[in-house]
């Protein structure tokens, strides 16, 4: 029997490609509920900078895994996958289809191909590594990880102590890089798993990104971040590294001006979108769908729905 996560439909694409709006129309046509495939909309109070769809924008379609964590918390990929599988089971129990919508490529890969859990934690080793991180700083441990496992180091932020420690722990316990072990658990999803990625022309996507960033600042992104920093428990290290949040924090703490922060958010968002497309092109399950700049979200959803219901595919 096909696993639930492979019966689901996936709609992905780079940031600002229009996934959320298309997803609502597609969900209505499929009789589906949406599970957010996004590592940042998990957090409560982080609405503007994550482009979290409002209740109005969700159009009456139930959305899951939005606002499930406080901003001082963090979720591993394994935790996301557990939450997503539980949500999918509940949706199917109601007789609805499951539609994943979002652009976190690592989450997408974990849902499609499974996840390498790795060896169990070694309390003594982990305590030693955590103590070392406190003594010399996470960036120093990240440099060691880069020497031992450059592939993992390239996708882990130098301040992400938890993931750095785990990668070093796995390397010391197994004698092998975490990335090498993970690659052995990377078989593509079964044929027929439906995964669509919206692919807009780069100039148009960049214009949409710039417009979105301007709109975020006009909507109060600086005030949102100021509130997160002044909360009784301030924003945690991982969400604070999110695109937009890091740059605004730098501004609020006097390291840059507001105009410079705005331009840095635009540049970093464009870079992020480029990395997303590299990920999507590297997953054989993903079907890129070129988007006509003049097409509405509803017409894009109609095209995808016809493909899903007729079984036609460009594969």
C-alpha cells in the first residue's frame, strides 16, 4: 500500500512564486486540506517576515503546521516530519486529500524520501561538544565540521549549535560524515508521487521578491522584530537567522541602517530563491511547471488540477 506521504500532492517553488495563492485554489478543487511545508511559518508571532498567509488568504481552506511553535523554540526536520505525518493522518481520516504547500526543500526531501535518523545520542560526547561550543563558539565548531564534512557544513549556519553538534557527534560515533550516511537514505519517492514546482522567469521572480520585501517593511516588519526581541523570552537562534529577521535585527542593534537592511533582505531573498531552485532541480520527483507571468493563481491551479485528474504528465 502506498504510504500516506506519497499519496499526498506537493506544491512547491521558490519564495514569492505564488505557491500559497495557487495552493488555496488547488485545495478547493481537490477537496484537500493544506499542510504548510515551511520551516518559518511554524512560529507564532512571525507573520510579516515569513509571508504567512492570513486567514483571509487561506480562503476557508484548513491549513496545518502554521503557528505551532513559539519563536524561542526550534524544530528539527525529524520533528517536522512527525508532525506532518500526524496531520496527514487526521486529514485522510476526514475523507480529505492532503496537499503540502511550501518551499522548504529539506522538509520536502524528508517527506518524499524519508529521513536518516542516525545513531542514538551519546550523552558524554554531546556534553563535551556543547561545552566546547560554549567555550570557543559555534563558528569554531562549524569550521571543524567543514573540514570533516563540508557538504553538511555548507547547509548548516555557523551559529546553529544544535545541528553542528549533532553532525560532529555522528561523525565521531560512526567515523563517517553525516552527509554520506544521509545519501544512503535518499532513494526517490515511488513513481506517481505528484510534486509540482512553480518556475517563474527569473526577472519576474526577482521583481516579485523586491515588491514583497518592500511590502513587508511597509506592513511593519521592523515593529514585528522589535516585539520579538523585547518579549519575555526573545526569539531563538534558529528563527533569528531567518531571511529578513537577521537583517532587521542587525538594524535594530545599530549595525546597519534601515535602507541597507532592506536591500540586504532583497539580495538574500534572491539568493535563497536560487538555492531553492537548485534543490528542486536536484530532486527527480519534482516536476517544474513554467508559469506565465500573466496567468492568475486560479488558472495555474486549474492547469495542475487537470493534470492530476487526467493523469497526464511531462515526465
